[in-house]
C-alpha cells in the first residue's frame, strides 16, 4: 500500500479545516482512499489546531501517525508539529510568518502564501487555498478536480468566491520549484467523504427516524446539524433546553408511534438516565446516541475517550433491558444507525449507539450507501387482540407484548412510570405485601428482562467478529479502535508475528457462551482508550475469560496503528 499523510496546522480561524476537507474531497473523487481527523481546542479563535488527511491507494482505517507533508501557517505550527512529522517530511510555510530552520532534515518549501492570497483574491484567509494548490501539485493530483469540489462547497457564496479560490489554488499549484513527489493511483470509484455522526444520521433517516432531539454537546452536535439541515425532508428536530428535555421528548414521540432519537455525550447522558429508565419501564422503543469524550465533568471537551462503556450499560435505577452497539467504522455507523430502530421496535426497549469523538468526527471516503433499508416495527397489535380491553403489557413467553399505535380504536391503555399490571394500571408501593400485586410485580419485571434472552436466541449478531482465527496472538477492541488496530495487525503480520483481531460492535446483550469459546486459550491483548480497561472487565464479567495484557490510553488522543503495533510487538517479546 502507498499512503501519504498531510497535516495542515495553524490557528483557529485560519481555515485549517476547510483546506483539509477540500483536499480530502479531491482525493476521494479521484478514486483514492481517504481518512481525515482534526485536532482542535474548545475555543472559537486562536490556539493551535491541525487537520491530518491520509490518502492511500487501498483501504485504510486511521489517519496515520507522522505526517509526510506539513503545511505550517504560523510559527506555532512549526514548533508544535515538529515531533509529528517524518524526518524527511516536505514542509510548506510562509517565510513572513514562520521560520523553519529548526527542521534540519526536512525538505522546506518557502512560499509567500499571504502575499499570493492577497494578490490573487484580495482575501488573506485564502493563503490556506494557496497552500492547498501546492499540496495537490506535490501529490500529483489534478487541479481541475478542485473546481468541482469548490463549486459544491462554496456554490451558495457565488461565482466570485469560487473564482478567487481557484486563482489562489492555481497560484500555489504553479508556484516555481514545486514538483510532483508522489504518484497515487485511484481505483476509479468516486467516494463520499463522511464522518461517523453524519453516517449515523443518514442511517437513522433511512430507517424512518423522523424526530431528533438534542442539546448541542461536542462531539455529538453534528448529528443535530444534519437533522436541522434536512428539515425540509420531513424531519422534526428540536434543540432542547437541556438533555433531560431531549430524552423526555424522545420518549413522548416514540410513545406516539414515531421513530425518534436523541443524542449527546457523557455529561448529557448523565442527565438522561432517569428518562432512559422511564423508557425501560414504559417499554418504549427509543434510540440514544452517546458519543464519548474525555471526562470526568467537562474534562477535555474536544478530545477522545472510550471510558463511558460500563456507565452506558448500567445507567439506571433498577434494572431494565437495553441494547448497546458501538459501530467500528463509518460504514457501520450507517448500518447500525438504521438497524438500531428495528432492534428498538422489535424488543421494545432503548437502544444506545455508543460512538466516540474519534469515529464521530473523523472522515472517511465511503462508497454510496443503499438507503433502501428494511423497516421492522415489531409486534403491533390490532383490535382483534383487545377483547374489549387492551393488555398493552401482556405477559408473553418471549417478554415482548404487542403494542398499539396511539389513536387505534379499542387499543387504548395507561402508560405510567410506576410499576403496572398487564393493562398498565399502577401497582406501585401502596399495595406492597398484598399477594396478587407482589406476584404481578415479579412477573412483569421478569417479562421485561426476558427480552434480552429472546434477542440472543433470535439475532446472530451479539458476539464479536474474529479475523485470522488460527493466529497465535489477538488484539481485542471495541468501536472505533477497530480501524487503527486492523492496520496494526497488518503491520505485525508483515513481520511474521501471526496476529488476529477480535472486535466488538454489539456489546449488550452478549452471547457469552459463543464469545467464551472464541476467546478461550488465545493469547489476548486488550486495546482501548480508557484507564480501567472496561472492555476487558465486561468480557470477564460475561465470559469468565480474563485478558491480562492491556494497551490503554487516556490522554484524549485516539490510537494510531503505529503505537498499537509497537506496544503489541513488545508484549509478545519481540
């Protein structure tokens, strides 16, 4: 595989993300594989930010570690990024804004970015576009492809903006002394550049989600942005006053028969817990997105973490069934974004999509999704089942009761957050100690909890995926760590170290017996972005298998394939 990593760095407000996104789109439209990730701070202007785009001629799952090309828009970019580039990296900088003398072994290309931007467009901000043109030339990519991308990106701003950007990019592309240093060849397939949040939102919409409620909270906010931008497509979205309102509105919409979803991060999910329990008691099918970021409290609000897993699984007062799924790729974000609603309807319980900052906000080139997804609303009652009075919470062998769509004559019922009987009439604590009510509490509680057993028997999905089953050593991961771990396995195997990968996306429920069989007797190395190795704890609780070797990270940055490779290699004594 040939891959090139380009890091653009500067200050917030310098158009770092715009330049990176344009570069990634050009590459994706040229049939190349793309993975992009940004590092930013929780301030609007200033500070230091960077955007890394990795381009390859075959499938990739991470943004890489050390950059091959650095675009430094100020001196801070030189100083902060000197340890994040290869020793022989190509460095583009403006000599009026930065001094690159400290990068002794790099190939330095001084370009008067600001001067060119002003002369070509009159706008100093377009120095990032000048640099983008130079990067395209170095990569051997055609400048002509940029015009279409600019039209799609800035079309609403008018022809003058598009023309000025093209002039600036062309000046950088044709700057004297810049030659093509790479020759990347795509496969002819044009790809869409999507982050995990957008892919999740599209999957939800394809599955007929028509109501989304959220209070903006990084890194889940862009899901709200997507639904707000598609209000004209029959979507109800609401930016609520807080996360308590968001989940309660979701429960209300789902109770009315609408497929509904809410989204947040760990701090907001903390506020949603009581509403989640209400959905569990009412057996309302809702979908909740929890995109993890560094905590506790506000923590690092723009940084990565996988430390909410056990919290999400156990968040409640009392017990009730919920399904927890952690997509591993942007493609799986779409798939699970749709599938979550079928699971919620089928088992009449909350489904939590557990994302994280890395997968929510990283971009990957993906092929077009098939949006014609199957819709399964589960057990829907009709008037023939009511016999004069509808048992909304009828005791059943599989724990799933037929539910009615509100407004159906003869299928009215009481829905309350207290314990209830089959009709929804309250049991509560006023009847404590009276045998008939003790019995119905036992049976109703057991009925709800049976749902996960039914799911395990009915769905062949609740176990990890195993690659290279005859390998000697295995990395064990969940969610977004799958991408860099997959590349690390390839790197290890190229050295003859015989590695495989065990990856979890369906976390709860878990087929404990089959998972135990899969893990037993293997040399396992747990890899996750938290301190307490929560996946390893979960595996031990469910299967009894203890994963002794652990690679952990909690500094707010996602794993790179290279660091997993290095640590895994040392753990097997090489």
